[in-house]
C-alpha cells in the first residue's frame, strides 16, 4: 500500500515509465493516456485507490533509459484525468517525493508493480549559512538565465521558493538540462548536495552560452559588414554610373586621361615606359582598391617633375661677381671662393667636360659658420648669379634615410624623398639646391641619411639617382649642391670628404654696421612700409644696436632689432605721436627698445664684475653660435667640512674634464716656480664650474683659463678684467695651439676685452683676423703658462673691491 511521505516502510505501486523525460518532486506533468504503459499504470492506480477508499491514485514515475529503469523514482499522484490540448485522453500527474525502487512484484491490472521505499530528504535544522548562500546563488543564476529569455513571470516564482529541497527540484523544469543530468538530480537525495549540483549545472550552462553567444555575435557581425559593404559598393557603382552619364564620359576615361598625359609629356624613354606600365595597372585596378590611388599619386608625381626643364646658365663670371657684391657686403674670401668655383664650372662647361668629379673634386661647396652670418642668403645669391632656380632643403633633425631617398611605394602615405621634392619645387633639372644644416643630420635605426646624401653628392653616382618612391632614375648631375653647417666637427666624416669648405666666421662691428646700413635697414624699411628717407638710423645708433642690444657673430638679431625699432616708429607715426622724417640716434634707442641687454664687462661697476673675486678667469670659446667669452670659476672647500678631490660642473665633455685634471696637476707639481701656496690643494676639495651650466662644452682650449682661475684662487690675486685667454695647457706648463682664433678674437672684441692671450703657435691665424679688430686688441702669443699668469693676474696689492 502507498506510504505517506516521511515514513520509510516499503510499499508497492504500479510503475509509470518515463522515456524522454524526468519528473521531479513538485512538478506537475500532463501524460498521454493513449500510451499503453501510461494507461495501464494510471488504471491500476485508480483501481487500487478505489479499493482502498478514496485517496488519490498513486503511481511510481520512473525514468527509463535504453530499457533500464533508474534506481530512484518519484511517487506521483493522479490529479486529474481528461483531455489534453490535442484532444487525446490524458492525465495530470504531480510528483510528490523520491522513492528508492525495490524489486518488481505482481499486482492487479496490466501494469508492472514494484516495491518502493521513501527516501530521507530531511534537512539540518537550522540551515547553515552556507546553504542559504548557495540558495541565493542558485536563484541569482536561474534568474539571470530566465531574464535573458524574457521569462519574467517565472522569475518571481523561483524567487519565492524558500524550501531548499523544492528549490533544487525546480531544476526539473530547466529545458537546457539533459535527461541524464535530471536523473542525476533525481538520484541525489540529500537536498543540499542536490542544490549544489543544480547550481553547477546552471553555471556551466550559462558559461557555455556566453561563449556560444560571442561566437554567434562575431559571425553575425562579419556577415553584416560584408552585406553592408556589398550594398554600399552597389550604390557607389550606381552613383558613379549616373555621374558619368551626367558628364557624358565613357568608362575608363580616367586612365585614358593619364595615358594621354603620359604620351604628351616629354619624358625620358625609360620613365615613359615605367609610367605607361603604371597606367596599364591603373586600368586593371578596381576603383576601390587602394592600389588605384597609389598609382594615381605616383603618376602625378612623375608628371609634375620637370624632366625636360632647364634654365640657361648665365656664365658671365663678371656679372656673377657683381650680383654677389650687390647682395652681400664684405665676405671677400667667400665671394672669391665662389667666383673661382663658378669660373671652373664655366671653363669645364665650355670645353664640354662634366662637373668636377672624383672624391676630392670638391663638387660641393660647404659654407660653415655660426648662425646669421649669411650662409643661406649667399647660397641664394649663388643661384641668382648663375641664373638658376634656388631650393633650400632643411636637413636639421633628419634621422630617417627615407627623408632623403623616399619611402617605398608600398608604405601607406609614401612620399618621394626631399631631393626629388626639391627638384619638383624648383621646376628645373638644374637648380641650386642648398642642403641646409648638414651638420644636424643624425642617424638611427631608420638608416643613415648621410649615406643617402653621399650618393646624392657623388658625381660618379648622382646621374642615376634612384629614389625609393620614384623607382625611376633621376639625373642630378646638373644640380649645383651647396651645403651649410654651424659646426664643422659635426659633419659626418664621409660627407666632409666630398666638400670644399668655405668659412664664414662672423663679422666685426664695422662690418655689421655696413651690412645693416646697406642691406638690413633698406629691407626692413620696406617691410615696415616706410620710405627710405622717412626714418634714418644713424651710424652711432647702429653701432650701439650691434654692440649693446645684440651680441652675436652674425647679424640675425641685429636685423630683428632694426625691424622692431622701425615697427615702433611706424606705429608711433600712425598714432600721431611722431613726426616723419625722423632720425634715430644712439640716445633714442632706449626709448624705443628699452635698456640694452649687453653691457661690456669692462663698463660694469668694478664690484659687479664677474672677475671681482679671486678664482674667476675669462676664457674664449667657440660654440654653435660662434665665438664667445666664458667665465671659469674655481673654489676651495673648507678643510673642515668639504670633501677632498676635484669636482667639475657645467656640462663638460671628457676632453675638458681631463684638461681640468692637467691644470690641477701642473699647479701641484710646479708650486715653487709659480710661487703659489699649492699645499692648500692637498687637503681641500676643489670645485671648478663653467657658468651657463646648461650649455654643453668640450675641448682642451680652456686649459690655461682653468689654470689661471686656480692660481688666482690660491694666491688671492684677482684676474684682470680686461684679459681673456685661450690655449691648451700641458703637464709641463706648455701652452699648446687651439682652433677658432678668428671667432674667439671677434668675441673678445664684442665683449669689450682689450688684452687677449693666445698660444704662440696660433700666431699665423692672426692673419685672418680683420685689422680693425687687431688694432683694438693687445694680443700676447705665449709658450708657457707662467707667462699667462704673469699677464693675467693683477698685482697682489690690488685691493679686492668691496661689494656695492
Ligand atoms: N654679408 C652680408 N650682407 C648682407 N646681408 C647679410 C650678410 N650676412 C648676413 N646677411 C643677412 O642676415 C640675415 C641672416 O642670414 P642667413 O639667414 O643667411 O644666415 P645663416 O648663416 O644662413 O644662418 P643659419 O645658420 O641660422 O641658417 C639674412 O637676412 C641675410 O641676408
């Protein structure tokens, strides 16, 4: 007889086998009574119920896989018998609780009867927190799943189930669980273990689904994109067709156009062949392919190059010289060198010879000098003098070989290199090309631009120059290359080898005044919209501008100051504050430009001078900006607090550091001869600093300056303010020659120094120094550092000026 749930005495019931489904306790399922086994079981149960007196008919719902019954079934009560939605007779059966299936027995009717025992499904009381957590997790996961399907009604129902055992059995409804998974749930009698199992099952399913969804999404997106692209292309084709019809064009017109242009252009034979090949390719390329646009850009570049354009050279050497003279004041040597260069070119051209070739042929003139000395503008004058076009190629900071030689065409955004672009810009095959700042090309992993330049400059190779982008040969042999550089040492060795150097060292004050009067002022007057006679800047004013408002080797800042001054006057005139014509004298400058920036050291208040304390000496140096004076400071540390040893600051290079060591060693070993208390050097730390600490400095030429600064420090004797010096010092105290004498002397003069000490062996360099500079300087050529000290150190009796 059937047992009440919760009692464990065996009972017998008719079996209702379930082939494709599993019913768990709590579930209500409709079953089809046309199935003989189902009908037999239900009828047997009804008969049994009738005979027992009124209780609901009971069956054992047992899953059956491949003819085998599961070990656990569910006691089901027949709730209702009637018709199913399809009209067949059916019964509604509700699962009640788990039953362990025992041995088969016999019973009334056609049904199979078995023994069963109720299964213990009791829960611990109270429920541990973990179980409650688990229930929460399960609910959340199921809710997640249900929401994704929009099954909102069911969400609430699940949320409301509080009974743990019932909650896990609710999984029986999950359509995603297989029969095997449901049987596993059925077999798991412990409600907590069952809930855990159900949770895992949902979780696995959700994870699988995520993967499946993202795959599906990817697939879908791919399909969408293809479809969209296809549709857009169709539309584009239609629009194109309409446009062609509107303009009465035929298909393929564009490439026909290129073909005609290539045929019409007078291209060298090889270039023509290459271009026609590209036109063929263009015809084959579809309108949309990126290749089409590459080919068009390439064809445009080729067609724009001046393959057959050439300017007629004005080989009138006298005329050329007068152009140079007219456009630049001074620079006699430079003009002479350029005239020679032009004369040789002319003679070779007259005799039908090529450009001067060979490694030492010096086909390229390099103009070397500080900024603003007119390198660029004299190069432009060379073009004028020759009657050629002029193009400037700025090389400063170029590190990529492709900048010179172009990118390969397969690059996105590929461009021809700068040389090809320069020729295109010039519009002739024989321009003057200025390679500006050739000392500033670097090299890195992107190749060596200098190597590419070498090929450009080499007369043996440059008639077949190949740009990576252009791919056809370009004849550069008729181009005149000039180069400029600030610092000779920075020009790559191999390039230097190809060049003939022309130095522009900087101008004297007198030269600057002439340049300003004859060139800068007229040009700036015009720029300011002033007539030449409206504003006159007199010579004394120009001298003051050059000397006190600017301090430079060239005239760039001078030109700027002149421009500023004229703008001020023009504005004042417009505001009605100034009558024209107006003459600017030195006293007007302050009102117009403010206070001068550079007052010579010698004009400073003695107490304010840099050399007003022992340990400071004035040196002369050459930097990228030309010659300059620089002060060397030395100090001794307190023996109590300072560490011993030599400290050097001011961004010094290795050579300069060694030079400091040598200066120190010399003094240590020659203390007696120099009458200096060198014992101090032993225990006390020494610090040598080169102010303008941010500017890197190197070279041995500050050797005697450092020695002098140290000697001044030890003796307490000041260094004379009007003395500046340059020279390398050896360990034995010999003064060795250095470079840049002219630039250094110009700088000394600019700074108002009157006495200059140079190495004896540099005496011949004085020939290059303009006489008017030498006249203002007392130059001492020395061989020994003791001579330097004798000249530079003030007598011991000179009092140290008190601070103001
Ligand atoms: N001797 C000169 N005669 C006339 N004008 C000059 C002379 N020297 C320089 N200038 C003028 O000074 C200005 C600066 O010269 P430029 O730009 O050619 O200098 P640069 O040496 O090429 O400098 P950078 O190295 O900075 O390029 C220009 O306007 C130039 O015409």
